[in-house]
């Protein structure tokens, strides 16, 4: 096993497809594709590529820390009681534990992500 993982963005492989959880759906009918590239520590640290179609959902991080880098698309991320942030390809951000807000995909988005959970 190698200690280096390269993400092939042009051919990421077979995605796991899913839909927004009904209890988190705000608007639309977003669908998701997830290409998990690494999973260590019994799922405590995971990384991969994620894609979402337009729509909005509640984002609730709980105790999870997430690093995101937008590869393509446009989103609006609104932390509860904060100013909306428009994010596009090239933007990078971290959602810290305790984050709650609305993730609105305006144009189909694809991102790189790393999640660390307790």
C-alpha cells in the first residue's frame, strides 16, 4: 500500500450516488456523487471528490471538521446568523465543528474534501 494518493480528476472512477436527506432538504431536489479516495481510522479521517446538483440543504457539522476546495460550479454558503458567502472554482474553506447553515448549490459543484471526525 502506498502512502501517497493521487486524485484523478478526469477519471475518478465509480461514484456512490445519493440524494439529500429529507430532514435536511431546504429547496429543490439535489443529487450527489461521492468518490471516496481514502478512509482511515475506522472512518475518522476521510477524503475524496464530491459533486452536487442545484438545490439547498441544511449543513450541520456537529463535531466534524471539513476542508473543501471548489473545483467547479457555484455555491452560496450561509452560516446561521452570518452574511452569505458565494464560492466558486478555486475557493477553499474550512467548516469547523459546530457549523450550522445552508448549503445552496447554484451551479452543479464539484469539490475536493477532507473530513476529520472524533
